[in-house]
């Protein structure tokens, strides 16, 4: 599975619904891009370097970035 699919699954919503909601909100679901880490959190919609509290790295990307929409 891709990180984007993992993120939608973790948030419990269909992928298309998650992306649609994120487009109109000031925050978006994000996921750590490090291999083996699936930490998720809310980030700014254009976030490419959000903070991962598990890895202690700036590796969280928003769903809109992962989908190529931001």
C-alpha cells in the first residue's frame, strides 16, 4: 500500500473524501514518509516537512502533497 492509502485508512475515510475535505480546510491529514513509520497527524495543507513525533524528524507530508494537489 502507498502512504496515501495508509493515511486514508488510518483516518477511517475514503481517499477521495479525505482529499476533498482537506482542500477546503486549514489543516490536512499528514503521514510520516520514513520507511517503517506510519505516524499520522494534522498538518498544513501544503506541508512537506511536518514534525514526526515518533521519528523526531521533519518527514510528515500532507495528503494533498502526496496526491500532487498542493
